[in-house]
């Protein structure tokens, strides 16, 4: 990554993407915490077809808002976010969930690790803070996935299902075209895609918090089922061919079916993206 000219933005222009589905009770606090702890970043909330006031609350909190016309899931929302980041020439794209589990105070540390990696994962189970509790079945599946991907990455990865992630432009370009849509499978498969495409992946220990408001989109049983499906997705991703992304490639990939690219509503500040809404480019 080239050295930015702006000393206030040592990592270049950073976009925090917040995928949100019916998170009206927590999204404002998440936006406020991100902006308070990382004042130089922009925040984009991707409203994933919410039926509540998530988009309205996010706009009132000062975030850019991308409204999807229907629910695509976290993976689809993130792919739209990565496309927005490329379209508006951001250098770094960050995923932080809307429910308050990801502590943005760790973000500067994750960003620093982009000096030696294309994708940095904020990892539980890596010795930071109190132990993060999961069910036995889920824990076994997560360990199997982590060990497999650790061998691929040639470094220790303890939490390949974590959604707290930082991607440089090289990885964001890849994800804008190929980020998978399946819940939990998205994080696992996207890591495989990044590794197979030649990206360097590492992790930083973080402490995650309980959900601050609302209810999880999946029950524990559903999460266990999806983790099992993630193992299958891992196997398919391992045998599929993936492109090798050139670090200088800036072109926006052709839109895949089912993932609209929409403009965001937000601030009229000329330093930020246009505050207009629209359809497909």
C-alpha cells in the first residue's frame, strides 16, 4: 500500500462497512462509537432490506446509508459495501457488525497490520480478554475450519468465522466480485478465496462483546447447521479456481446477478461520496 499524503489518514481513505438487518436499536450506538474512536474514517451502513427504521436511524446518526431493496444476507450486503468502496476510491474497507459486538478501539491495530497483509481478521480465541463461549458443536466445527485455513495461510488463524475484518484495496477488489453470500460460510469461504487468489491473511487478537441490542439473526441450532454447511463450502472453495488479483487493479468488476450496486444517502460533505440514491450503475 502506498504511503498516503494526508498525515491524518496514515492508512489512506478508510470505509467502515456496517451490514445491518433490523438493527434500529443498536446501529446508532455502533456508528457513534466508530466515529468517536476513529474520527478519520467514513461509515457506510448497508441496510439489508430491513423492515424497521434501521436506515432512518443510521442516517440520523451521520452515516452514509446504502439501502438494498430486499434481504440478501450479510455476504450480499458486504459485497455491495465493497463495490461502494471501490466506486468511491477507498484504500481500505472494514467490516464492523451493527450489533455492537465488534469493539472499534481495536481498529487502528488491525489497520497497522495491513503493512504486511491484504486481509486482517479480528480474532477471538487468541488470548485477548475473557474467553468467548460457544456451544460444543459450534466450537468443534470452528476448530476444524481454523486448522484447515491455518495450513493454507501458513500462519495461525483461530477465528475464521469472525466478521471483524480489514481489507486493503487488493482484497476489496476481489471481494467486490466474489464475496460469498451464505451466512457464516461467507467469512470462511471469503478467507479461502483470498488465500487462493494470492492474498496474505493474518489475524489480530481482539475481545468481542455480547450483542448490545436486538436478537441474533440465527438461533444456536441454525448457527451449528450453517457451520456444517460452511465446511462443505470450504471444500468447494478449495477445488474451485480463483483469479489472481493484481494489486494495481482498480476497475469495478461487472455486477453479478442478485447483488445490486446502489448509491448511498448521507452527508453532503464534498470530501465524502455523493449523498444521492440511485439504482444500478
